């Protein structure tokens, strides 16, 4: 018999497990490859031991000389708070009542709501993996009062997104809670809901309420200097990545090999994952065609496919910045999370009545963040000409 009790139970068990599985397997190739770590989350904080330098107890001596003085590698404890990510669905009372005569109709309705939430949550998590934590998705150009404005890039924007216009200098929200109604690819223009507003050059677009609350993504980890995981990277330079600037010179295989070699010589890294933009991947494929080589592929976890570069996976992602290639050793990365995705529940109830509305909502939450335990072994190659 279908009733609210059976629906609540289904949401708490089967749907929750399925949501976690789908998030782990199909959010994106990088997300699928990295570990999901709950052991190093204590309370609401992530605690990650960062080891660097050399072991000091190694040395040569004469027959009767004193043995080397032992000294462990240096360790710096990184401690930072998990980020709070939510996925919320809502069902109106009228829709529920209209489906009561058919168990199949209600299940189909519920599954469609969950599928939509899953699809959009995966996409947004993948976008955040490439960000710098503040939430910037695009930067506005100056413009007179209007509802349509030009931005520097539409790569991270989509119709239907609920967004704020933020002044990044102080984090103040200039225009709050607008929806993106349309996007023009031809001129990078975006049309917002609501009344007209003047655009100030340098102000940015962020998901509504997300400013400075997003994952510590690749944009943050691969930008040298500043603070990462609560540690000053100016005085702890081993926490900076290796940066290779191609200065818009065409990509060569030796450039990729140079990044792999530098990771090995600097930090003993073993690069096993190359993550890049679609345009850079096309440039690499064109390079292979120039030498009349076949472009071989390999299968990855989650059903993703990659180009096989000497046994290393080369993968493109729509959210990777243009002209960029990240070279990573995947074992150094993890999504640190308290317990994975779970329902917010009150007295065991997943579906709760919306105040002053004939509707019910349910919310999935994950308290997590991306972490890298050996940033100094990771490489970013930038300013690569695209095709």
C-alpha cells in the first residue's frame, strides 16, 4: 500500500543509497577517480596531515663513525571546515493527491523529481570542483541599466540558474536572487529576470547564496600563494603546485612529459591523470594526426573514457578552464565528507510540510570538501593554444 509512511521509508533507504552511488560514479571523471574519505573528518572539520621534505636519518659513515641522527619528514597539520551542500525537492499536495489513485504514477513523479535533482547536483558539484571556493561563474562588463548584460565567459552559466551579482572586493551582494532567463552564445550576453540594473565592470555572477561557500576546487589549489587549508603558502612554498606556462606556443608531447618529469623530480610524484579542456584535447588529437598516429582510448571508473597517453588517462571536462591542463596523481586527492549524502530529517520525517504552502519538501545534504595531501607534486599547464 502506498502512503506517506512508505514514501518516507523509500526516501530514507533505497533513494538515498542510489543518490550516493550515482554521485560517486557519474558526477565527472575526476570525481569518480578520487577517494571518498570520512575517516579524516572529525566533527565538522577536515584534518589532513601534510608531509614534506626528506627523512633525516640517512647518511654514510666510517667504520667507527656515529650513525646518522634520525629525523622524520616534516609534518604540517591542515585543518579546515567542511562545506555545506544541499539538494532540495518539492512536491505539491495537489500533485500528490492526483497521483494517489495510481502507485505507479506517484513513484514515477517522485523518481522524476529525484532524477532532476541528481542530474543538477552532479553538474553543480562538478562545476565547483574547478572553482576557487568563492563561487565566481562569470565577470560582468560595464553596462547601462538593462536586464541583458555581457560577461567575459558563459562557460559556467545555464538557463534557470538562481544567481546573485556580487562585488568580489568586499563580498557584498549588489543584485540578489535573479534567474538567468536566456544566454546568447554569439556575444556572451545573459538576460536576467526582474527589473533592469546597471552592470559594473568586475562584478561577478555567483549561485544565489553561495558566495565564499563553495568547494576548495582546482582553481584554488592550483593558484600559488595565498592561504590553502588554513596554511600560508607564501612561507610554506612546498604547498604550491608546479606551474608551466606555454605562453600560447602549440602543445608538444615533450611539454606533457616535462610536467610529469618535474612532478617526479620535485616531489616524487607519479602523474596518472591529465584533466583538460575540450579545446586542448582537440589540440592533442590534432598533434597525433600530424604524426599519423592512432589515438588510443582507455576505460575509466564510472563508464568514462579517456585518451591513453603512455598509460596515463587524458580526459576533457566542460568545466575545465580554457587552455589549461591539470596533471595529477589521483591518490593524493580525496573528497573529505562527514557521511556522504543523507536526508535532513525531523523526528524521522524526510518529507516535511512547507510553511504556509500546500506542499512538501525533502532535502539531501552533504558536508564535505575537496582536499589534496601533496600539492607540490601536482602540475598545472596553462596558456595552451586550443583547437
